[in-house]
């Protein structure tokens, strides 16, 4: 499967504008996978890959300027290359996820390059506009120069890597046999990324032992009873409503007790 210049350009535009206008929407693997699948003509395979990557990075947060991994590159470089690898080169999905995940390092470098460019160019230009009372320069510093930075550090790398990276992925299969130790290791790592993502998520939300009970209950519904995701969501909403109402009732009882006192 080849990626055309037009497809690569669309991915590059989405990567370039993904941070300023869609960091928590377009730059999420599951959302991006739908767009990639529609563009490349294989929605089902793209969503399967996107779901695996979404679970792997489900606990990623970006407080302030801190960035552990750049999801834009995983979405708009990793998913297209992974889809091309699975459909064109016949690689295993676990290996494709591993290859796509390594692209996040490139995106992280590009992200910090964007920050450095804005710090060196946009900030002084904007501060000068403030000192001079020049609103036009302030607008350029906020909405013009950052777009140029994203085009330089996100658009161009995404365009080139998505266009020419497919042949590189195919070469991997040619030079490294699928039954080799390296490939088996990559298969294992790719399949374990989802487990790592869930573990990181639990680290954020679990504060005491009883916090595991809702998680284990949902796991039981899905794995043992075969309840669909929509069914699990409805059940979760019901329990959340009960907990909310119980909390409101306790607040009312407490207020009545304080009034009696």
C-alpha cells in the first residue's frame, strides 16, 4: 500500500494544525484513526490500530509545556505507516504498533523545536509589540508566527516521513525475517503496550485498594459476561447516578442536622 502525495499532505496539514486547534481531539489516536481510515480506504483496520495505540497512550497528559510523547506524530505518521505496513507489507499488527510508537520520539523533538522557535522569535516580537502598543504585531506574534513554526516542525516532517516511510517499513521485512528474535521481540513489545497504558491509567485513578473494584467489575462485564462497550457504559452511568444521589442525600441530611443543632 502506497501513500500518495495528496494523502501525505492531508496528514501533514492535520499534524500542523493538530496542536493549536485540536490537541485533545484530532491528536488522539482513536479519533485520528477514523480520519486516516477514511483517507486510506480501510476504516476497519485503521480503527483497530488506532484503538491499540489509544489504549497504550490513554494515560498521557501534557501539563504546561511538559511533553513525554507527541501524539500528533503517532496519529498522523504512525497510524498511516502502520496501516500501510499491515495492508501492504503484511506485517503483524503488534509490530506495526511498535514501529508507529517509535515515531513519537520524532514528534517530541519537533514539539520542542516548535517551542524553541516560538521562544526565540514569537515572544520577543510580541513583547516588542506590547512595548510599542502595536496590536498588529501582537496578533502576528500570537496567531501568525506560531503557525509558521508548526508548519516547519510538524508539516514538513510529517509530509516527508509519511510519503517515503512506507518503503522503509517494507525494507524492514526484507532485511529482518519475521521469525527472527528481533521481530519476535518487537511483536511482544507492541502487544504489551496496551497493558502499559492501562497500568499508567490505574496509577492515576487508584488511591486505595477498593478503587480496583469498579475496574475489576468492568473487566468482568466485558471479558466474562461478554457485555459490549455500550452496555458497560450504560451500567457505569447507572452506578454513577446512584453514587451521586447518595452523596446528595448525605449532604441534605448533614445540613438538616446542622440546622437542628
